[in-house]
């Protein structure tokens, strides 16, 4: 596990280093070489840089807030606000998610620890799906990315709230409070790795680690988005995006495989504005932070396979239906 994480961080460092190197010294390339580049590649580069440069400040803000929470907030403090009634517990769980600004990959180990310490399964899952999307940083980045259509930012928060509540209710009706972690029930692992470490140093450690972990996904996602916009047939994009049923499905699939950080995905989504319908873009913005490829892989390391498959299926169906209903009612 440690070697795999080190390898991932290494590639993250390389990607970010190459990006900043190109950004700083790109103007030193011979003009003759630049003029010979296919115009579409220059367009792709412009789109790519605009997405990354707009997103980086919000990613930095997100990782520092996330690191502060990991260093100074204890899980036991959150458990005091969870009612014993399983239905009533859904609403404070969403509230905890809204003030817990961590990305979808960072929230998985946190929720696992909460469940290990006695938090009900469905409450933990509500926190897992709501924290990456229902928080002030994500709202701010979405608000900034969609300045020409501010309803997207408000609709993202509202739909994410509804989806989180429904997903939590379905998880409870399907699994109750059954044990779905891979570890034996009752086993609570405590780590003292950072117990005596300076909290400020620990905060910067977590922030830098998370930034480079997120950074590579942001760069890859921005590159894929810029390639799609540059090289995919626009008539095909408009045709798919305008489809009442196909638009949200395509954008949700794109969100799943791009695996973008929730603090930055709004900038990628805004680049599709005008090509896809509002409900399709909202499907991208709501679904991606709740479950994506890297999130699924991480969940599979902690939770039982059957539960992970059920979780992804439930989030997918609920998000798709809610976005379709939004298109009908809005």
C-alpha cells in the first residue's frame, strides 16, 4: 500500500512539474515550431490551461481546509450530533457533510473510521456522498465557474442534498445497520502515527500530500476535457447533449471516468456549457463527487465488494432520476 501510494505521488509530482515548466518557459520555444503546430492543438492547449489555472486556487483552498480538519477535528465530536432515530439521523449527517470539505477520495477512510467507532452505516454513507459536494468551497468554485448561469451553483447544492438523503434512506432499507466493512465487526484500529507530531506541521503534510494526489487527477481531467472539446465532432456533442435521456447519462459517465476533484470539477463542467443541457451538467456535478472510478477503487479496499457494487448502482440510479425530474420541473 505504501509503495503504491509513493508511486502515485511520484507521478503526481512529475505531472505538476511538467505543467509548471511548460507554463513558465513555453514562450521560449521557437516561433517557427509553434506556427507549424496544428491549430487544433493550440486550441486544446488554451482550453487546458484555462481550466487548470482557474481551478488551482480552489484546489489549494480545499486541501488546506481538509488538512486542518484531519489534524484538529476528532470523529467522536461529530458522533454527538447524530440522533438515534435512523430517519432523523439523515439530516444532521448531511449537515456534517456540508461543513466537512474533503474530496471524495479523502472522505472514504474518514467514514470507515466513523463506522468502526459505531456510526450507523447509512449515516456514514450520507456523509461520504455529501461531504465532497455540499460544502462552501465547492459552492464557491461552482458559483465562480458558472458566473453566467448562477442557477447551476444553487441547483447543484439542492439536488445533491436530495440525492444524499434518498441514497441514505435506500442504504438503510437495504442493509440496515449490518457490518459491511472488510474488517471483523468491533475491530477499531487506532493509529498513533501523528500523535506527537506538531499539528501545524501535520496540517502542511496532509495539505501537500492531498494537493499532489489531487493535482494529477485535475491535470488528466482537464487534458481529457480539452481533447474532447477540441477533437470531438461538435454536432455529435450537441446531439448527445440535447438528448433528454442520453445527455445526463453521458455526462455522468464522463464524471465517473474523469475522477475529478470536487473543488475543481465545476471548471471542467463549465467548459461544456452550451453543448450539454443544464440537467446533463448537473448530473456531472452531482454524480462525480459522490462516486467515481478512483473513489470506487478506494471503497473496494475498505468495504465488501457486494456493498460497493450496490452503492455505485444506487447513487447512479438516484442521481439520474433526480436530474431527469429537474429537467421536467425546472
